[in-house]
C-alpha cells in the first residue's frame, strides 16, 4: 500500500504530523509513504491565474500580507466598462494622447509561467514615451503583456458592457519625470500608466508589429524560456485612433498596486484566429522537460497556460470616474452626452448586440439613418474629433459611437 501526499509550503508542518499519526494507526500493516512538497522559491513563482487553485486570484490578498490590497483595494482592475456610465471630459478632447521617441525597440519575450511578457532592453532601445490625454507627466515604456483567456468568448481582461475580446495587449509605462524606474513608481501617485489594446480575431487581417513581437512562440513554450525580439515599432502596434476611455485602477497581477491610470483605446487590432488558438495550446505554465527528452514526450509534459486573466473587479463608486475624449455626434456634439463603445443613436440601439464592434459601414440601416439626419447635425467642435472625422474614422471604427446618458449625481 502506497500513500502519496502533496503538500504546499503553508501546510507542510501540520500535514507531516497528520502523516505521522496515520503511520502510527497503521502500524500493523506499515505502508510506504511518498511525500512531495510543492514549494515555490519566491512569491513571484507562487501565484497563478487559475480561479480554482489555492494560488488563484481569490487567495492573492490572503496568503501574502504584502498583497492585501488585492483583496481590500477600492480601485482594483480589470473592470467592465458600462457605456452609460462613461462621461465626456472636454479637457481630454483638447489634449492629444501620443506616443513618441524611438520607433524601434529591442527586448526579450519571456514565458513567466503566468503570462507572456515583452521586457524592453533599455541599453539597446531608446525611450518610448507616452504623453498627453489624462496624463500630467511623461511616462516611459517598461514592458508589454499579452492577456488571453481559456476560450474564444472570454479572452480580454477588461470587458465592454459584458462583451469580451479574444485577447488584450497591455503596455505598461512609468512616470520618468518623478521616478527612476518602474519598480520605484509602483504604487505611487501618478506612478504607472497602462494602455489597453483590444484584440479581435480575424480570418486574414493582422497587425505586422504584433506578428514581429510574438513570432516563434515555440521558443517560449515553457516557463522560463525567452527569446530576443528586435525592431518592434510601438506606434504601429497601436490602433489608428485617438479615442479612448480612461479610469484609475490597479495592476491585474500581484501585488495589485493601485494608482494606475488605465487608457483603453476605442478600436481593436486584428489578429488571425489560428494565432490566438496557438497561444492557448502551445504556451505552457510548467518548466521544460530535461534536456534530451524526445519531442513527443516533451509535448506530453506540457501544461497549457490556458489563459492569464484576472476576474472582473467591482467598480464600487467609480462610475463617476470613467471618462472618454469622444464627444457625441448627436445634436451636433453640443449636448452633455458622450460616446463610447456600441452603436449609433437611440433609434438603432436595438442593433447594439448584433453590430457591436463591427464597422458602421456594414449596417445599411445605420447608414441610411445617419445620412437622413446628417443635414441637421454639425460637426463636433473639439479638434480631436474633427481630425478623426476628416479621416472618416467614424465610418471605419470597429467600436461605433453610442450616446451616454447624463448622470445628474447618480
């Protein structure tokens, strides 16, 4: 008779006493006992995204006291973005959000066992800066993370009115006006800015810089593996829009530090469907097998990461703090209503679930209603929206404008 016990570092002592008691009670038929201890070397190795695990998101703020904000924080991310709660901020419309600096960065793409992360090599790469919009300082790019879920219907961390994208790219910047490094800025006022680029599946469209960044996933298939990536243009990785929603939140992984200014672009990029599926099947959370293991046997040891997203967090009282720089085109853009993710005007709200995240140009009824009402509508007055309209951006956005209700203190 063989008993196998798997212990974690937090209950090892108590479990050994239990095993000893069991051995004593079975002294007439002494068993063989095999004890395996799963002891992570650091807290960075301990946590994971599996919701059913005792190392999952529900336990982050309980096991490690330094991560208590994961449980008790009031501004935790990710969140759902309900369009009717988003407010137009005219100051955002007057200050263009822009990325500047070097057009080609170098670094390492690494499988940490919990996520895929591209870390800039600051010795080889120049500075990539984020300025304007909701930011009062200049922020420097530190790293990029790719989030994807366990299935096609739940891939992004943030959701829009309950809708999830296939994946979500997150670019993390730190305030280099006030702090010397990302680690120093973490948890500080105006410390971190995080830019979200939603990713939707496509049959043939793609983003060339995304392909450059995540090409050769087989080289980072196992935990701890990394590969060098050269010549990635951060500006070309972003969607062609100046429109966004912003709110104050946190990191979505331990230590869940707050004080993060989130900026969610109002347009996704397209990635081939097969590539998203490869992420789910080829990226593993376990370390590689011993050197010399046959390829077929190595594949058997693979434990797919199967997603790296934190569950949605309660927004609490943050409904008043979801802002956008997109002004409503209704009533000539003069009213208090704003635009966020969804479809056009109230008369076609019934189409919202069917045409959400599809170009308005694909909806003939929408076009007809827009054409019939265009004579009585003037262009929005702010320069950001005017520049977008001049490029027909409202006709090509994958996120179509939706009017936002006025919140009179509610």
